[in-house]
């Protein structure tokens, strides 16, 4: 029993112990002298999100070219962009040919039309402040910028905390060799991105997943990768509002992982399963033993787990209310199990299309 409790403590404490052993992320190699950057926004059926995005882009403190790429939208998205172009002459609107579909195809078209050395990809549903580009001149081939998920209801806040906790661990523990990147906020060398899309034919079979395949390509090519942790660089993205939407989103992400899984991904997933399941294991031990000393120690371990999660989120510049932080460790294992099972049976979709092209 004592060894079980010691093991549980080290599992719970492993994120901040690893962060302490590795030290602060000092991999930034300096800043480029100029901001040679184009913003790429691939979109499909985003009429509800584009007005806010356009307004945010207009108020950026740095004026850079913006290219919108329409992936066969069936709503008024294109009309909204066309209206904005009249007031912003350094913006462009491109449309995919009928024979080409998917986010990667849209990004590839934007990359070919851009003239800058670097591009920043943004999702149409993100929100950000006017100083988003304050640190956009970090000198690296791939800059993984921070994305914060935001929920409005209880369920979506739980979904958001799961995502934000994963990102926090990626930033604080895996910054030497990142396990994740988000195309919702990603700066990349334009030639590197074009090379990846032309050489990595397997990735073209997936409707989305541009960020994950690009990260793997950059790692294989030993390119310089940095994680930008500046608070001004954050973008916010909405959390899924329903359990069904959550399952589709998470299984879509897992399907990309299975496509090009590295050994480090496998061990990261294995550690995640143990970390996620530890609170339920502690609850089982609480019910199995009636010893008061054991009870105190086990309750203390649960408290440590809650504070560990809150600390990770705090270091990632993300907050959550105490109630969500307390109930999350016991809900998370159930979600984790559901997603694991669903990944074997569900056919995830992206923008109404099958994730895996046939």
C-alpha cells in the first residue's frame, strides 16, 4: 500500500518535477530584424466567426498581408471576405479549384501565393488581442504559438481544461521535443511548409491535421523549433459545446497521431493514461482501506493533484475556477476512456467531410 501511494505521488508530481529538472525554456535563438510575414486563414462555412476575426485583424498593431483561402464554403463566408477586401487592399481572397478540397490544399494554395519568408496560420474561429504579432519575429523554422480553449458552460469548461492542461504539459515538459502544435496559431518558414506538403504525400489523405504532420516533418528534418510562451501571442478558440462534438474533435486528433506515431508519442500517451487514471485509482484505494492514516495520505494526494493541475494552467497563462479544478480529475478518466473507445469505432469528420479521404 505504501509503495502504491509513493508511486501515485510521483505520477501526480511528474509534470512539475520534470519541469524543475529541465529548467526554464531557454531555446529562443533571438529575434529577426524584420517581420517578413503573411497571415493565412483557410476557411470553410465560417460566416458566424469571420466578422469577429476580420475586426481583430484590422486592429493588429502590425500591418501585414492577409490571405483568406476558401475551401468550398456553402454559406456567406466568401461574401463577408469580399466586403472586407474593399477596405483592406493588402488582403487577398483565394478559392480552391473544384478538384481540390481540404485544409492542407487550402494552405498550400496560400503558401504559393504568399511572397514572405514566413507565414502565420490562423483558424477562422480564433480571438486575439491587437498585439498578437509583438513577438512574431522569433528566429526559428517553426514557432509553436499558444492556443487557449475557452468554454461557456460546465461541459465545455471541462473540455477546455483538458485541452489547456495538455498544452501546458507540452509547453512546460516537452518543450525540448514538442508532441503537439496547433495550426490555429503557428508561424512557419514558408519554404519548409511547401516542402512538407509536396514530400509528405501521406498527410494529403487527411482532411485536416496540417499542424501535426508539419511538426513531425520539422522534427525529422532537425529544423529549429521554438515554443512561444509570451502572453501577447495567445489566441482563444471555443471549446466544443456538446459531447458529440467533443468526441468528433478528439477522435479526429487521435487519428492523426496513429498515422505517424513516434516512440516518444507512445510513451507520452502511456504516461497520460497513468496520470489521468491516478485519481480513480486513489478513490478505489480509499474505498478498500479504512485506516485513518491511509485516508489522510490519499486525500492529500488528491489535493496535490488538483493543485498540480492549477499550477500547470497558471504557468500556461490560463485560469479555471476551483470547482472545475476539483471535479476535473474524476471526470477526465471517463472522458479519456470514451475517446479511446470511440477512436476505434467512430469515423471523425472535419467540416462535414470524412477525416480520412478515400
